[in-house]
């Protein structure tokens, strides 16, 4: 904004004629229309205003007034300005003047060095009670304000529209006052300079920067529906004029009612007082780092600030409670204010960053509280706003719901492998009642896994159900060796933080079982699986986030046991070793988060025993048993990456394996088996029901 030399403006009195010269007391009862009828390009017929207000005049316009003035070009001698309405200081008469427009006022100016309203007489008062439409189309210059007042009082009581492609309003000088009492729509910059006062009330839409310096004042009391788009600066840090020991600041007070907003479109704004319940947003910055600062001398009310962050580069929009060194005023912060932050899953974060969003001067009187509507998700980590001294700092918390769900695929796949690779008894029942030639069988299972404890991937739950179908054949009628194959599918329903998911696993494999008449057996299994995971969760802002992943795995298992009979009772020690390898995969979540899951090897050992009772007849038999044992994961170390930040993860741990079951054989052909199992552990707890049917040839 430019600065005017007040004394030079005050004494400027063009030698010109005017379309309408207001003198004395008069009332216009008809419409007044001053069109484009004057030749502004002829020096001899030079007209500088549509309406000229002279000192001591008292004029009332009872009907609409319209002025439409323009000129196409300027010659070298045309160094004068023209205005729609002007009021200048008279060299001879200094009496107060009053001009009242009871109805609408329409002023349209076009060319260079033009103004819609130009007032320089401190004794002049202009009041517009109707609707005002004021516009300046300055095609050749950015130096033409729509309203230019360096003396007097200008009051708009009705709806007002002011349009300028650069500067809309300039006012300067002690006693200068512009008041908008009705709704206003202002397109263009505003500057209050040198002890002038601008008051904007009710609903207002302003698109342009607002400046106040060297004692200039702008007081805005804005109703719901108001919107300001631009910078607001109560002092000019770029002014290179040396005013020793002078306060160069102005005063800008903005009260934003609930439902009103301010969009800051520059990298710096400075305001004397901000109050109310409005919404303040930083946007569209021109500075290369794309963030801005808002300095507030006095903060009140309950505002909402929409800030942007790049915590990885330690940059953000910032609220600063402080003042210029020129200002001789107190600094204070009070009220409860909300900071709204935008989740960004693509951010490259590590979870340990800290970022200051609110800085409060040590000398400020401070009772304010800042809070967020929700923790912000940046990358794979969640951050919360915490007080640090007087300041408010964003600090890391656990991983986000989408990160936990994506990385939780590791847990889901691991546990799915475990429930699919089970014991011989659960897969086929009591194989000692197998047929002479072979079997076909079908088993189903269902269960629930609870409270998976895995560091940052804790609180994982999953219900599941599945089936396997298989067939086998003895190598010969008297051979103790059976070989077979199976295929199956398992369906899981994982519960994640703030959401759920699905898991579908296809598995197929072959097995070989050796059954000795002494009660000894060896069972070996080779299995391939392909697993597809999907999740859908809500983030902290209640946005829906989704992700999908695929993974392939290969497993090997060997189990052996020996039955020792004591009459109809028996005890059977068992041991099993299971190895599996699961490939890694990548998940691209819908919020921009990229998660890479590492591959891993699992080596599970089991040592357990069965205590059972067998009832046998000529054609039928029933086997009832209870089992207990301990299971240990010896390997299972892996990792996951959240936008390239690596986190370690491990499945190592122990758990008990307990259960009861029954196996019934009818007519030496039909086998029905049922198994109930519970596995409490330091990683997870399992409850499972397993049942199957086998037909023996």
C-alpha cells in the first residue's frame, strides 16, 4: 500500500468544472443521472467530478443517484484526477457540509486517476442510506482507490458493494471516519493511515489485504456469513522511512461471529485484537515454503484455526501471541481455541518429531487454552497437541489406525498359518481307525484370537472359520504308510483400531503319515497358502481409509507321538516342529500411507501329552481324551516400514495348548471327531472348535 502526504492532498484544489456543484441548502426530489456526456479529453472542458461538495452546503437526494464517468486516454497535459463525488477543502469557507443520499447511489468510474468518492474536508459528512454500488476500473494504473478519504465522515447504512481491481478504500488523517453499518461487499485492498478510523459492521465479504499503520484504525465487528480473504497487517515491517521514537503500528480489531471466516493468503499477518468464534484458515501462500505466521497482540473468544503442517521438515503455519517492538501495548491471550489439523498419510515421519504450533510471548498475560478436534495423523504416526511452558507443541503418539491395520496383516497372516497347520488328531481324527486302503475327509473349524501383544501392533483380535477337504491312500494293504493331499480355505474377520477387515486364505498341501502297530506315529505335512487381506478403518478425523495386500507362504510340519495303553486308558506324549516362510508385501492405503511388510520365518515347537479313554466293540469305538502342552515360537522376527520408516516386530513367545476331544468310529468306516481347544499365551489367546468327518475304505 502507498502512503499519502496528507498536507498535499488537503490543499489540492483542481481548476476545473463539475457536472453538479452542491452549494447552500437544497433537496433533489427527482432521480439524478450523470452519464458519460462530458469530453474529459478536451482541456478547455475539463470536468473533475460528477458531484462536487462545497463547504457549508447541506444537500439531500431523495431519489436514486447514478454517475457513470469515463475517459479513454490521457494526454501529457491531463494530469488531473476525476471523481464521482468529491469534497475538497475550500480556501475561503470552512463551514461543515452535509450530503445525504436517501436512496441508492451508483457510481461507475473508468480510466486512469479516477475515484468513486474523494473527500478531503474534515468538516464534510456524507451519508448513504440506500444501497451503494461503487466501482473503479483503472485500466492503466493501480493507483486509483474506489474510496479515498483524507478528511470528513462517510457513512453507509445500507448494503454496499465496492469494487476495484487493486485498492478499494484508503483513509487517512485524524478525524477521518468511514462507517459501514449495513452489509458490505468489498473487492480490493484497504488501508487506514495516520489516525483515521474505519468501522465495518454486520455481514461483510472482503477480498483484499487490510492495512493499518501510524495510528490508523480498522474495527471490524462481523456477523455470521462474513468472509475475509487476504492479509491483515497492523504495521508495515517493510516501511523504510525513519520515524524515530514513533509507533508505526496501527490498530486492527476483528471480531468474527460464529459462522464467519478469515482466509489468510499471504505468509504474514499481524492483528491487534482477534475475538469471537470465527474460523481462520491459512491458504494459498506465495512464499516458497508455503506456510505462514499470524501474530496476535490480544486473543480472545473461541476461534478455530486451520493450520497446515509438514512435521518432517519442521515447518507449519504458526500462531504467535506477541507484538511489534514499536507498540506500547500489553499482550494477552485468553479463551479456549481450537486448532484443526489435516491428516496426511503420505508424510515421511518417524513418530519422534516435535513441532511448535503456538508461540506465546513470555511477557504475555496468558489464560488461553488451545486444543485440537482430533489427534493428527501424519504418515504412519499419530500426534497430539501438548502444552510446553506457554507454547503448544505437536508431539508423537502411537501409530495410526491405518498403519496398525496395514502392519496388522503380519499378525493376521501369522495366526492364520498357525490355525491351518494343526495336529494329526485335529486334521484327521484318530488315524489308527483308518481303513485298509484310504480315506476321504472333511473338517471345519472356527475360533477367536484375542489381545495380540506385539508392541505397537497390540490389541489385535480376529474371529475366523474355515474348512479343509482331503483324501489319502495307503501304499499297500499291509503298509503302515499313508499319503494324501488336501485343499482348503479359511476366512478371518480381524478387528483393528477404529475399524475391521477381512482375510481370505487359500491353502493346499500333501501329507504322509506313518502308523506303527506299536502305537508310534509320524505325520509330516507340506503346505502352500495364498492370503489376501483387506482393511477399512476410520482415522482421527473420521475419514474412511482402506488398504489391500497379498502374500504367499510355504509351510512344513513334522509331528510324532507314542501311545502307551493302560487297560482302556492311555497316555500319549507328542511333539511337533513346524516351519513356515511368509513372503512380504506392500500396502498402499487410500490416505497416501505406504506400508511395506517384511517376510519372515516361523519355527514353532510343541511338546504335549494326551490322556485318554478308549471304548472298543466289534464294529465301533470311541476315544475320549484331554490334552495339554506348551508351544513356543523360536523365530518370527520381522519388520514393517511406514513410509520407509522401519519398525521391528517379533512373534516370539510361549503359549499353553489345552483341550478336550472325542473320536467315534462306526462300522469301521465312519469317523466323526470333535476337538475343543484353548491356548492362553503371552502373545495371544486362542479359542477354537474343530470338527470333522472321515470315511475309510
